[in-house]
């Protein structure tokens, strides 16, 4: 039976995509294994100072001990809770503010210079003020994580709202749709990809805000462990905390990617 040319070409395309994915994953594993192998070798041969840079074997050993006695779980749970909450608050607040700007042209014109100034301002420098104003606790750290991401979310999402083809609104208005219905049916769905891209950026920004907040005030969390490790000159503890931050930031990023794939698939159905 003769194969359909379209099916044959599609199958070729799928096979090519699979091969490309395997090549990418293979190189990622090579880089990952090579990095830690060179690091371990350089530390054991004293090409680098093992006291400062530690080594993968020492870090893994320390992490296993900390997880075994339960202390690392406590610090990890605290930081994850703060980061996820700061990430959600910053993202939702940014989308709400962007929606408000889109809803009122006058409001957007009034706020435009202030948004530019707030975006240029180093949000991390506001940490001590936030802690003094809100008190040294989880709440101030969570707000710190949210503030770092809320302005960039507002700017990116509002810019995406403005770039939606105005003809969509004109068509809907010709059928008697209100401005809110235009937003709900055309503008918001059209900007979902931009929102998801913002989520990816916010993953890193939220971690930065939370860790800086923990540097300043926390008694628990991975940021606290990093500062404590520097104070007692235990750089294996510092590196293990940084490694955990990298791992869980990557996991959060992958979760956002899965959400992106799901939303794009169901939006186009």
C-alpha cells in the first residue's frame, strides 16, 4: 500500500525533532557531568582552593547528612514556601496592574513615568526599608520576592496588551461587545504567550528577591544558610545551598514550561 506523501513528510519531521531532542539532551548531560567532574578533579589536585570552592563529593556528603538529620528539609521548605508565594503574588499583582493600565488610557499615561522609574530602581535596595516597615518575618521576605517581579510583569504584560491587533476589538465592538468583553474574548487570550514568558523570567527574579530578603533578616531558609556558611567559613554549606537553589529554580522553570505547553494546546483547540 502506497504511503501518503503528507504522512511520510510529517513522520520525517517528527523523527528529525526526536533526533534533535536526543542530541540536545546528550550535550546537556555531557556538560553537566563534565562540569562536576572537572570541579572534583580540580579540587582534589588543588588546582583550586578546596577550602573556598569545596568539591562535589563534600557537598553531596554534607547534603546527605543535613537531609538525614532533617535540618535541610526545614530550611528548604521555608525558602520554597516564600519563593512560590512571592512568585504568585508578584505575577498576579503585575497582571492586575497591567489590566488596570489597559482599561484606562488616562491612568496609563499618568503612571508611565513612574513605572519607568520603578523599573530602573534597584528593588533589592528597598529590602532594609521593607523589613523596617513590615517587621523582620516571613511576610517582609515574601513581599521582597513579589516586589522584584511585579514591575517587570506589569511592563511586559501591558506592552503585550497594547500590541494586540486593534481589528479584533473593532470586530467585537461591531457586534455590540463592551470594552471588558473585548478584553476577555480577544486581548487576554492573545497575550497568554507573553504572560507565560513573564512567568519564566519571574522564576529567577522571585528567587533573587527571597534569597536577598533571607540574607537580611531570616533565621531559617537557604539564604540564611548561605550567610551562616560565610560566617563560620563553611563553604561546603554555602555551595550546597546554592546547588539546591539551582535545582529547585530549574524545577520551577520546567513546571512553567509545562503550563505553557498546556495553555497553548488548549487555547488553540
